[in-house]
C-alpha cells in the first residue's frame, strides 16, 4: 500500500489527507499504529480534547479501573510487561496509551482540540469534507473511532435545574469539588457507580444510592502483580504471551453460555448470590439488591468492596430511580426522599445512538443518525450503506459481554487495512460503498443469533438494547469468530464508486469488475458491480 502513500497537501484551498481518524482512544491510536505499520503516513488523528486516552482520559472518577485483566486489555502489538495489578486502574491505562502514542511516533499525526463538527460526502470529488474546531480538511477515507463510551447520558430529571448543590456525571468528574463531609446522592448502579460508591463512602457524611435495577456482582480476582512476574514477563516474552493466551481462552470458553445456552449460567448466578450474602446480612437490603433477571442479561460487574460499602451505616439504598428534585430534596420513584449537597450521575453513555452519527452526511444527503433511526446497522460492524469510505471502529454489534474489547478493535483494524488494500488494488480515484442488501443480510444473521442469547432472553432491559428493544450493541459469538469474518473485505458486498466517465480498474483479489453500471451515485459518480 505504500505505493499510494502521500504526504498531506492542499486541495482546493483545504488540507487533504488520505485517511482521517476520529478519536485517540484505543480505537483511534490502534488505527494510527496499523496505518504506520502498513506504510501509510498520510493520515491525521482528530481529537477533541488536549490529550490522548478517550474514555480512559475522560473517566477519572474515584476508584476508576478496568474490569478486564490488564494483560488482555492491551494491544497485542504493544504488550506491557509491567502492569502493576491484574485489573489496572485508570491512571495506569491512560499512561499506557500515552506510551503507545510516543513509542509508535503518533504525536505528529494528532490534531488536538479538533472536535469534528461535520463530515459531508462529496460525490463529485469522492472524498469526505470535514469541518473541525481547528479548521477544515478533506480525506479519501474516514475511520470513526469515537467509541460508544464517549458521550455521557444524563437523564432529564424534573427540578434538577433548581438543585442548589453540585451536579456532575461520573465521566465529567469535578475534582475541584470536595466531597468530604457532604451528603452525596449517586444515581445509577452500573459499572461506574459500583466503583465510585466504595471509593467515596468512607469520606462522605451520607451517601444515598438510587438504584433503578440491581446488578449482578461477582468477586473481583484482583491482586498486585509481583516484581518477579514483571521481570519474567520482560525477560521471557513467551510467559507474557502465555498469560494473555490463558486469559483469552478462558473467556472464549464462556461465550457459549451467554450466546447459546443461558441456562448454564445458573452456577455463576449462585456464586453471585453467595458473594452478596457474605457482605449483606440484612434480609431486606439483600432482597432489594437481588436482581430478578438472569445473570449476564445486563453487564456482570466485579467488585469486592461494593456490597461491604452498602452495608455501612452512612449509606442508604433507594430501590428506585430518581423521579424529581425539589430544591435539595431528591424524590425517588417509590416516593422516598433524601437530602443531598451533591448529585453524581452514573447513568452511562449514548451507546445505541452514537452522537457522531448526527454529524455525518452521506451520499443521499441524510445523516447517519437519520439512517439509523430504526436501529444501528453496519456491515461487519464497520460499513454503513450510503456512507462510502467511512469505517467505524467499535461499530454496531461489536461489543462484548465477557472479554476484552481490544480483541474486537484489532479485528476491525484488520478489516480497515484490507479495505485500504482493496482501494489500492482497484486503483485510481475510487470509493467503496456497502450495499444495502449486504448490510441487511448481515444484520438479519446477527439478529437471528441474538434471539437465543442471554441478553435477549434474560428478562432485563439493558443498555445493550436500543429504543425499539433490538440488541445493536453486542457481538453474539466468540472473538475468534469475529476475527475470522473481518479478516478481509468481500468486494461483492460493496458498490465500487468512480467519478463519471472513469474506466474500470484492474482485476481484483476477489474477482474482476464487470464494468457494468448498476446505478448512478449522487453527483455524477457511478457504481460498478464486482464479481
């Protein structure tokens, strides 16, 4: 692919690059590394903040840590033998991403404070026109790596504007605000909340937790990784690889229980109940904390400190959501009230309606959000019909319920690399647009498989489901299977777009172009069928 490599240059008064990557979290930095390793240096990473890290930069709340073992929650091409714990905290993960940025020479490619305001496809030029906070540019290909956990979801609670105290979301933690001695209300009981509650409980005067739905919580097998282990992993890379492989293999073997045989999760559910019973002696509190759905239907959480914190005398559990705010009084959906000086929303993120979709306009003049109004859908989790040369990292149905998202990211990076390779092989000014029929068929297969999973049959309403109740978030299979189906681009699943009047390219790796026009693209470009 180096043959098509160009340095950025001005075209029609705008700076032009071959590839524009949006976001500098794991997905964006991984894309940048893979581009450089493929010999492509004509790319830019557009980052809205002033540093890299994505969700691991934004989420800095007390107790923030990963619930996937560190040796699995890292790039295969950038191992870290010096992880300090089995489950590393936010500062160590963010430091790891900073090192990846420096070790792979990515900083010259990153434009900080460059939030993407809009992307518009030009069918005349077969390129993306991008407007950012730091200026405009164009790109042949856009790789969106904004991630599903980037934009907080804060509920519109009646009366919240009249609350006299402090209000913030867990992903926008106000470190200047002193919680010590305050009455604090935490809204939500998801992955962030179960880390925040035990971290702040010892210092606050009163902590009130509003729980709409209780989570299933398992013990967290965390410990320090010894200096001897770190030394061994540094000196003998095979031990590091073996550790990663073991962690991966265990999780791969668990997948079938989630995706095919939810009844097999009964033992895990029993262990979760025993874990709760050890810390929660009050029968009424234990009853309020016991979910009424199958374990795994919602994300399984890991903590050794959550239940003990809830049993402390300065903690109150409201087994209902927050209904309204009256001055400094918070009113639950069950009618109970609590006084608070600060409100912390641990209410998650905009997962099933990616905000970037509102800013991306495709060949039909409609936004990605409009095209996805009935649910997100993308070919192999990457390509949406009507949005040529636009790839999504961590797109629809690429999430995981029990393993490392880095494995899925790396599979999608393989797909990205082959996508660019296919553009090279076809040659000339060109774009690939996912066929609607291919997207529909892929989506049907996913949803057929999803029907028997615990996420759909477990009896819960989770953030995996969109407004219509369809699971557009999770991948219903193993990471090995996803890696296989994203190993290469099948040109039969794409329309090949060329400028009007252009001739067909050479034979491709998957067949030759027929040269038969099968439809006109907006603005004069035409499509060609691939064998």
